[in-house]
C-alpha cells in the first residue's frame, strides 16, 4: 500500500477549516501524533490512525493515498472580498477551487467541453473592455438574458462557493481554462453582477491578480457596462421620475436596484443630486439588503447536461464522488447552487456536448 500523502491530509484539514489541534481532538489522537505526521517524522501511521483522521475530516480514506492535489495559491486568484475573509476562509475557498478543477478534469476525459473564447483585454479600460467582449461575442447592445449560460458556452467553468457570506466570488485561470466560483446565498441579481465582475477580472487581469480598490472598481465598472450597455439604457430609460420606475425597469437588464441607479448616474441620465436622493430612498426602502421583485436565479446549463448524460450511463453524484475519492458533500458544495434543486433528471438532451 502507498504511503499516506501528508499534503492531502493538510489540504482536507484546510478545506474543513480545522486547526491541527482541533483535528487531533476530533480524531481522538494526540496533538503530538498529528504534529509528527505533518512534519514527516512519522511516515507510516497505523491504519487505525488514518481512518480516525479521515472520519474526522469527512473524507474517504482513499483520498489520502493519491498523488498531490494541484493546489491554488492566493496570487492566482481574484477574491471579491479578500479583506473581509479570515485566513481559514481563504484557505478553504482556495481548496474548493482545487476540487473544482479535479471535477472538471474528470469530466473532460469523458466529454468535449467548450474551450475558452475570451480576449486579453489587460490594456483596455473597463468601458472599452465591456464593449470589446460584447462585440467579440456578437451581443450588440441587447441585454444578456442568461449570463451563466453564455459564460459556459464561452468556456468558463462556473461553480458554487459554500464558505458563507464573507466570500462573495472569485475567479482564476488554470491551463487555459477560466473558472468562476459564485456565492449563491446572495440575491439572483447580485450573484449575476458578481459573475460579470469576475469575468472582468478574467479578461482584464489575466496576467496576474493584484489587490487594491482600483482593480475592484475597474471590475465593477466592467460588470455595469457589460450588463447595462449605455446605448440600450438611453433607448429604454432615458428619463427617471421615481424609484418605482427603476424597480419596474431593472428586469430588462437583470441587475439590482442600486446597480441600475448607478448605471443611470454613470450614463448622465441622473444628475449627482438626483442620484444621491434616490440612494437615500433605496436605503430607506431596504433595497440594499433585500431586492424587490427579485428575478429568477440563473443556473448552470453545462453541468446539468453533463450530469444528465452521466446519469444515462448510470453515474450518480455519489459514484462520481467515489471516482474522485472526495465526499459527496464536496460534490454538492461545488454544484448545488448552480444546478438548483432537482427532484428528477429532465429528458436528456446534451446538444452541443459530445462524449469523448
């Protein structure tokens, strides 16, 4: 039998946001035993010890005897809310990214998934970048009815985040494939804006992510201009007389009330004074925390088709998790938010998705 892979033990510990002391306590082993394992002093622990650690982590024993996981590093990733995250949340989110491409790699051996059709827009300002990708994708000035579906068709892999409200979203490139992880605990409109924000990072900051308010403002500006093109906004909402008018109009572009108000201001449809007055009304109405007349949430089309095809081959989420040697709850954390609740598979029809 191969030796225990200590790096995988550390990976699972970080994913579960456990300290070594807490893991030792949950597994019923001494801290010294775990410390000696982590430092590589003990190379051949008893199967009883490994089983206890695996049970405490909720991972199958087989996970800890495979090759190293190709882990993500913080500098590879664009985090939407890094300052609000604890070190444990950051490490767990990075680990979820690695699990995402483990799943993607496994699926890619069985299907021809869409390849990336993005541009390198690092030298363009956010407004120009949004116009460039719209032109490249043939969108014109019309609204985007389903952003996740469009991004998946352009080769972006979209997964769910399960680290709580402090982690909004993040994105990264790996081996020429772009990934976006979304927090689906937020409203449908805000999650959609997060997706557009991360697309901005993938396009404008592909050469290396950097921290800073300017970078985040650029991604916000890109998202606003991608989702609400100025030309379409002027054509359909050239005058604003009340907050209720904004609420009634937001569904055209699939954005939140505050986001649409900001777009109206940036497009010079609202004066600075009018915008500030509307912001006060938005705050009083509670629309910064609860979206009125919320739109229907967007879900993944790609992963649904993949799972339906695999289901026809008698693959379930449980059997896929077993193939990857990961817990079922990790499979669900990656996919549940972007798949939505399904009681039964729909009629399998994977047009555009070919088995290898």
